[in-house]
C-alpha cells in the first residue's frame, strides 16, 4: 500500500503542464503531430514574458523538423502577440523522451495581462532539398 501511495504521489507531481505558471498555457494539437508538450511554464521577467517547456516524440520515428509557435490571446480572443522558438536538440526521437525531451524558450516582448491565454503548437516544416550549386570551374581536380 505504501508503494502504491508513493507511485500515485509521484504521478501527481509529474504532470504534463507545470502548475507554477503565472499564465494560462494551452497546447494546440496539430494534425500529423505526435509530439507531447511537457513542463510548460510562463512568467513575467522585468516586463517581458518568458515561455519555456519541453517536447518529446510519442513514436519511435522522429520528426523531420520544425519550430514552436507561441501566440498570446486576450480575454476577448484578440491576438496580442505571436512569436516562434527553436528547440534543442533539433532531432526529436523516442530516445530523447527518455532523456527529458527537447527544450525550447520563447520571449514575448510585450507586457502580457495575467488573464491572457498563451497557446503553443508545433509547426512542422516540410523538407526542401537544396539546389545544386552551379559554377564555371571545379576545384576538385
């Protein structure tokens, strides 16, 4: 019984959204995204809002690439500010999930009201092959 209580307490502490956040943070699910957002947190730091979190993959196959979209909406639903954030490491795989996931940080420049809603989503980028360089002479002789 004691082990079960400790397990449930640990499960309660290990939640998907950090409860110490100063703002309401919501995850927007996009199609074809098998990523999980964890440990989301947002706080006011000298007039700028910092948004941090981790992402990890639910499947064994990693994503090709992308970035995190962050948008702030007011009480009436109007867009206040939006930005993007990169994550590190850039390759998200199932193995990273065991290591804690990829981390991201976004900074919002405006002073955000406390009743605002911050929404985060993974924006997948489509792979674009680079064109072959063209030149007149080769250096591989």
